[in-house]
C-alpha cells in the first residue's frame, strides 16, 4: 500500500494554519505523493498532463485539486494572486485562455503567469480513451470504475486512528477527528482527496468564501449549532452525518454516496441534493431541490420525495408538499410498471438481476467479456419466461400490471389529484370514446355514424348526471 503522510499529521496543528499556509503545506506534502499514485493507476494520465502542459508544480498548487478531474467543459488555470499574494497557488475559471487574457488586456492589467487551458481528466479520458478509460477499483479484482472510490476504512471505530484508503492502495491525508469552533476558517482550504472523518463543526463563522470538497470522505460528521454557507460536496463518501440545530445556505451535495444521514432542527436555504435525501426532522426548508439518481431505482427515489413532502407538510408549505407528492406518486407508478427490479423479492431469483443496458455498461468497463455478456443477456428472457409460466408469479405480475394501469390512468386523468385541470381535457375525451364505442356497438341505429355520435353524447351526459 502506498502510504501518504497521514500517519504523522496532527490535525489540530494543521487546522491552526491559515488557509494560505494550509494549501502550501498540502502542495509540498501529500499532493506530490498523490500525483505519483495517479500516474501509476489512471490510464493515459501522463498523456493528459503532457497534452495540456501540466507539470508537477502546477498540478499540486491548484486549489482545489479536484478541479483537474471533475467532468465538464474546458477550464483555464491562472495564478491566484488576489487570494495568495505570497504563495504560488492557482485557481480556475470556466473560460478559454484567449478570453481570460483578453479580459486582462481590457482592464489594462498584467496577464497572470502560467495561464493554462485544459480539459478535465475524466472528460478527456471519456472522449479519447472511451472504454479504455476504466481502471481497477482495487488491484487484483475484476471490478472497474471511471471515477475515484474509497475501498477500505481502517480502524473505523477509533477516530484518532482511522484511515481511508483510495482505490485500495493509497492512504489519503487525515485531517479530520477534530472539532472546529467559531472563527476557524474552512473556506479557501484545499480539502480534496482527504480523510475528513469524525469532523465536528460548531459556531457561526467559518469564512465567507465558497467551500468546495471533492473526492473526500465525510463520515460521522457532527455539525451542531453551526452556520455554513456556500458549501459544495462533490463525489464524497458521506456516512452517519448529523446536522443539528444549524443553518445552511447554498449547500450542494452532488453525486455523493450517502448512508444514514440526518438533519434535525436545521434551516435549509437554497439547498441541492443529488441522488438521495437525508432524513429531515423538524427542519425549515426554502428552495430545496432534489435531482433523482441517473441509475433507475424508482422506489428509492419515491421515498426521497416522500421525505421532502413530509418535511414541507410539517412547516405548512402546501405548494411544495403538493409537488413532492406528485413526484412521489409518479415514481411509485414507474416502479409498478417494472416490478421485476423494484420488487425483486416478489419474483423468482434471477441469475442476473440487472438490465440489458447494465450488461453493456459492464462490457464497456471490461468487467464482462463477450462470452459473459451473451451468457448473462440470455438469462433475462428466460427469467421473464419463468414468471409467466409459473402461476403464482404470473398472478403477481398481472396484479402489478393492473395496479400500474390504474395508477397510470390516475396520472393521466387528474395528475394524482394534484393536476385537477387535466379533468377538463380528460372528461370530453372519455365521453367521446364511450360515445364512439356505443355507436359502434349499436347496430340497430340507422342514422349515420356522425349523427349517431351527436345523439348519443347528450344521452350519455344526461344519463351520467342522473336525469332522464
């Protein structure tokens, strides 16, 4: 295992540094070791660095380090003198190099040193390497990935001794297991690729700049009686986090894994959740948004909207609760339409429990060979055949499909009761359909079809209203 410098670091000493000193310490400490690890594990990484002329010095001094990897458009790196006048540290801007230089000329200012335009590694790898961009989740194992994942948590019950291992081989720097109180600045620090487990945050002021944390572990955090603003957690591993009696403004959790996360008596303003929603107990929500995960798990997504609906109902926000209820019912309907994935326990065990597109994805990653892909793909039609040839499973499938049709009709006619205006469209359509069916079956009427329709529609409407 490649060991970083985490085994000799005192977190209290590190957090006592100013953000400028902290970032300089990382640029000359653990980040060069991390760069060497990436060179040995990431496919085409050396080619990517050479293509965009990213030397070791520049790589280690960009704040935050995760900006090199986050998939997205081309960015420009420049020396960040406004924030770090005495250190050679860099920041990024989402503009081209030509546009950045032009803006400095327009203002009559000196162009910063080492202006580099680059494409983030994961975007570059997807575009150029295609299926060869995947790398082993852990050496010696078949699982492959195209992003960073933590594979091991050492001594997870001992806050001072626990360690996080990246991709099964690299022990990231440990700067958690400490309590941050008032006036300890979190903003402007490079907190990427770090073990931040067992961090406790209290107090009302932790810096006014944006806090970005990418590709780090955030397990067993306790944030109590704190105020945090402009915080973005991206692709972090979050577990057993407790947010108690705090205030959040512009908090974004983007593509993070989450387990047992709970917010209690907390005010949330302009908060974005992606993929999952924490448990919300007695929380005040304003402009809280949820983006469902890209991987289809309809029941899980419906439960996330249920949490938001309940939270909004508890504070009397009826419009937001109504929208969440609508989305909750919509995803429950989708789950009923494909019960073999969302209600697997009600059907026979399948040798392969996924979808055809999942098999293709595993083939692209290199986890399945052609032979394995064909083998697993052949089990899917056999699984469906077993369902419809086995009476008890066939009956269950019919029941689920019937529930799906009822729920689908409920959605079409009046949007689960949350879109009543649809009735004004649905009602005439239903009446017209029944009138047409009545005319078609009534062979005793000698009038034309069009005339019969005109006669039958008033009759049906009158009959439905109880008048003769």
